[in-house]
């Protein structure tokens, strides 16, 4: 996997280029009728759903935080709160998540957000040589090493996925 400057520049790709991280831009034609953005990405790109990660924002004791889990799993809110040393977590309102990240739902990237949020990455991501995360819009993914994702987001790695 080589570092590749993106033709579809997004803050996520700009972050990867600025940090000199090896990545591959992966894109597909997004179908607005798709029921699940993440599963659509996995199918369109021919990738195991467990390698494609979704970025979810949660309200954790009053603070917006990020949970990153495989697209074929759900975010375990109790596990997320525990990983961050908090008592309670609930999903953030979509409009609030969009304002806080600068991205639209279905295209929220853990990279290049307006403001850095405390982040937890599901431990299952470390089983793969590379994982895919949204690159900032629907139909656009960044493929990178999970270790680079951890470093760039300063993520805590913990089991936070429920299947």
C-alpha cells in the first residue's frame, strides 16, 4: 500500500498526507437507497465487513466521543463508557455529530474532524493488516494500517463491538 494523494481531497485525506501515512483511496458509487452505509461499502469494494469500520459519535458523560467498530457490529455503549472511565454513554444526535465533525452521517471519518474527540477503537481491528474507514463522504474510504489509525486518533483500543 503506497501513500497516495487523493484526487477527492477531504480533511481525512489531508490528515493522512500531512502525517505521511501510507493509505489507499477506495471509492464506489454510493446508492442513496442503501440501508447501511458500511455494509454497502464492504459489498461494493469486495471487502470483509469486519475490515470496514464505522465511526460513531456518542455522548459519554456529557462529552462527545468516538467509537469505531466493524460495520457488521453494533457499538456497545456500556463498553465504550467503561473504556473511557465514564459511567454512561448514549448515541449522539446526528445533527450534533455532523456539526462536531464537519462530516455528514454515513461519511463521518475518524480522521480530520473539526475537533479531536476522545476515541476508542474496537480491538478486533488489530487482527487485520489494513482496515477501511470513511474518508469524509459517502462512497469514499481510506484503507490504512490499524496501527496508523490508532496513532492518528490517539485511540484507546478495547473491545466495544457487540455482535
